[in-house]
C-alpha cells in the first residue's frame, strides 16, 4: 500500500505508505477530476448532516475492559444467516467506472476476496450480470429504487433473482433527489462513454428527456409508501431490507410490515440536510426493534474504532460508501481490498484493546457518551 511521490529538488521518488482511510481520500482528491470528486463528496445543501456523520463518532468514548486474554480474536459475523469475515460491507454507491475503468467489477472481486457483503447499486456503470460474472462466488445484495414505471423495477428484480443476489435493499429516502450544490454548478452528468448499464436501452422513448444522474429526470416515483413494501413481497421471495430509516417510529412500521432488515442511513448526508447523524439514530432504532429484525448502518465509518462503536450500539454490520470509491481511485480491486483490510485490522486491534475476543462480546457496556 505505497504510492510514489516526489521529494527534494531533484524529484527523487519517495513512497507514501497508505496507513488509514484518509490517506486514500487524499489520493482520490488529487487524482480524480474536479466534477467527479465533487459528485462523490457532495452532501445536500450546506453539508451539515454529511459532516455530522463523521463528527458524531468523536462524541462517543469507549470503556475498555482489561485482563481478558485477547491472544486470539475473531471478527467473523453473520448477516441474514450468511457468514462474512467481519462486520463491514460495501454500501450501494453509483458510477464506480468514474473512479476506475473496471468500476463495479473491481469492487465485486474485492469484496469476494475479502468475503464480505457488497450491495450493488441500481446506478451501476456495469450491469448486474457483468458484476455476477466477475465475482461468481461473491455475496451480494441489490439496492432497489421504485420507478413510476413499476415494470422497470420488476424486470430488474427478476434479473437479480436469477443471478443469485441474496436480498433486495429498498432505498426509501429519495422521493426526490437532494440539492447537491456542486453538481448543479458543475452541471454534472455521466461522460458519453459511460451509462447506467442496468437500464441500457430501456429509456428509448424518453431519449430527449432531461437527464439526471444517468437516467431521464422524474423516473423515480415520489408516491412510494408502505404499501409498496407489500407489493415487493408479492412479487419476490428475496428478503427485503429497508434503507433510509432514521426514527424509531419508522423502524416499528418496518417490522410490522414484515421486512427482514433495516439500514439506518441518511444517504451519506446527500438527501435531507439538518437530519441526524446515523450513529446517533442507531440506539433508539435498536431498542425499538428488540432483535426482531437485523439492524445495519452506514454513514461516517472511517476507522475500526468507528466500526466497534457502531457494533457496540447494536448494528449487526456497517457499510462504507465513499471509502470504497477512494480505494477504487487508488488502485481498483487492490485498493478496495486495501480499504477493507485496513478496517478489519483496525477493528481487530480496537476489539483487543477493549477486551473483546469476538464480535459477540461487543455490547453497549463498551460505550460511554462524552459530555462534550
């Protein structure tokens, strides 16, 4: 995990060791185009929620236990009954080919190699078929939006069922797209050589429509409601996980509607600005659900310590978005593997220093909320 730089007057090559996720962030910022960097980095409006996703972890302190014999540690856990190597997966993020030429194929191979979960985005620049072929033994869920034309959604559900994707992640926090100022200033759109491959050829009748993030504007359905969970259950037997819940009231409704999981998420701070940090929402949702469904979380994970805090507060697994993009920008598949390996190593160390020998020993007794 080294990158070449120059130092001294004679331009002598020096290696910069990639030690932590922020090293990859700095590399990506330097090497991606401005419009691409701005797209990935964007939060909604003033980016208050995006930034608070990170700051919230710094308000949480750990209560380590000592003399616990941590000579052997195990980071393995399960999601929906499937073993993964550690409780960190890849969140659904769009347009991986903007960061690396192989795009989602590289991400899929990296997560397969590390043995964790990859939530494939609807807005991928590689198709669900290409992703499955690139990593045939990978453990994948598919992130789903509902469109005004429900046949579009149903068609892609049929495709991922046939390809062995193991769950549908129904994203519910985008009835409309949040206002991302730099995307507007940059007039962001996909370059001509890239497209949303999952919908290749499906919008021919709307070819003249204004484009928004790779598809015609106004294709997402703002009328989605809880009844659509029932509709999804009527057309698929895949487990349904709802992504975008931030309150105990909606968590209770999700359980009542028979979903198999909840992802506590504010879309990386890209939708409603001024909403809470996801780690701050997690305890009330976990307390409400009471183990009836699994609870996951994304937003702001940058270190193994962050992972430990989220698991201690009741998350079964956490998912990373932007850091995966930084890994791709650094070195494709190898970069994403590096990101995941750093997080796993940091989590293992934080667990040991806190007195936890395995994931089952991580609980809320480990957490002390700062008075700051």
